[in-house]
C-alpha cells in the first residue's frame, strides 16, 4: 500500500542484565523521510538503531519493513537479510580493497551490472575516477562518501546512521551531510539517524524523536518540537534557557515581569516560566525608569550587565537581576557589548514563554 511506512518500530523494549536500556519506543519512517533520534549519551539511541539493524534483539515489541516483520516475539531476521544499510562514525572501509572494490562489496549479480552501479554511485558522490585508489589515499570527507556509496550500492530500503558526521572537520561537515541526505532522499530510502547535537538534528531531520532515559519523550517536526517543548528539559536541550519561578492564582502567575497566563495549572501550583535568551528585549535606563508595560512584552525588570560577549553572529549579554540577584541571559543579533555595571531594562515576549509545573 502506498501509505505503508517503510519502517515501523512498534513498542520496542530492550533489557540488558535486567536494566531497560530502551523503553517502549515506537516510530514510523516513510520512503525518502529522515527521522532523527536525538538525545544525550546513554539515552538508548544507538541501541534502538542496533535493534532495527538486527544486531541486538529486543525484549519485546516488533520491527517491520514495508509492513513485513523483521523481528517480533517469534522470529528474528539476521542483519544481512533485512535490506538495511548501516553507516557509523567509523567508516570501516576495507584497507586491502580499492575504492571501487569497497563500493562493490555488498553487490551480487553480473559483473557488468555491478561495475555500472559502482561507477554510477561514485559519480553521484563526486568521486568519479577514484575507483582504483586505496582508502588510505583519501581524505576523511572522501572516505565518508565512499562509505555512503558502499552502503547505498545494494539499494537498501532503510539506512541507519549512527553519528556519521561527527568525525569530520567542521568545514567539510555541512556540505557532506547535505549531499549525503539528498542522495538518500533521491533513492527513496527511509533514514534513521542518531545524533546528540540539536543543531544537526534541526538541520537534517523531517521528524525528531527526542529521547531521555531510554524513552521517546517528544516526537514531531523540528519547528514544532523546538517551539512547543514538552517540558523544561526538552526546551533546555535545544538552547540556553532562562527560568523564573512563580505560583498560579486564578490561572495567572505574578512575576517581576508582570503576569503570565498559566492555563491548565491549578491554583497553588508552583511553576517555572521558561524562555530563551533571544526572546528577551533590552531597553535603556531612563533615569531609573524603563519602557512602559505592553500586553505583548509585559512589565520591564531592571538588571545590571555582568558581562557581554560577541559570539560571531550575535552578542550574548548576562544580567544580574535586581529582583532576585539571579543571572538572566539575552542575545542580540548584532554587535552589542555594554560595559559591566550598566543598568538596562528587560522585557519578555509573552508568546515565546513556556509555563511548566515545577518538578519536586
């Protein structure tokens, strides 16, 4: 069926020595779609990938490809029978084989057809004419592209990628990453990619599954998962955050920045109001007074500059706030470097704030 996902992971749990490393993980990936498993080290991302590949066997749950089971309670296809490609941080090219022989390693069939497929893929990764070179003669970026061509050669339905770009020089990474993923999309391959870098996930993924302690805590398109985090930890994983505390009364929270709406939180609930540095507005001190309050930005609160740094594409300014002595961060998309000790007034965009119940 046309709407059948290329890959389905259905309530996978994986235990090692009685400890749940992956807990009830489910997601689906369609042909040409890129899903990114994102989270800190040890959260279960790589184990999930190994279960899909067939390297590990889940304790419960099932894996399907194009609607057919790859692994469930009764059967477990070995990795070589799954039609799944693997690319890891270590490119693992065979040093005793040429580039062309590496790419052809997983192919079967007439020699002419195999040679044509190798030539086609080397051209697509901009390595035409490299077939007779040895892997040690190539740069890291070129080795990455050979590994990609080798993984794509058998036309896998599914491609699994575990931190595949983290070993590359920053100058090479963006270009090679974009070329790799476009090639996979062109082939109609369903991609599951593991990373611990939020910026990389935002750049690459059609869907992000944010993992923590073996579970998927939030799943969605990059825009949605960034702008509607499920909790404070999810917001903090994608960027620096500021947090102010308050207590709900009548669906409102009183703070030094004015009142915030807190729908869905019962009266008396202690909450954390979370906002990112780029959503803090800075205004000048006017003889001890700040700007007038507005419905959009609320009430200004005064802070004194602790330090300011230019970060290349924005300035980061840290303030010591008058109301509690705490530090609040603001970013400005330009060069803005006020001297330490300078008093300034800050306001917070109401439509860019998240209100979460404070965890005990």
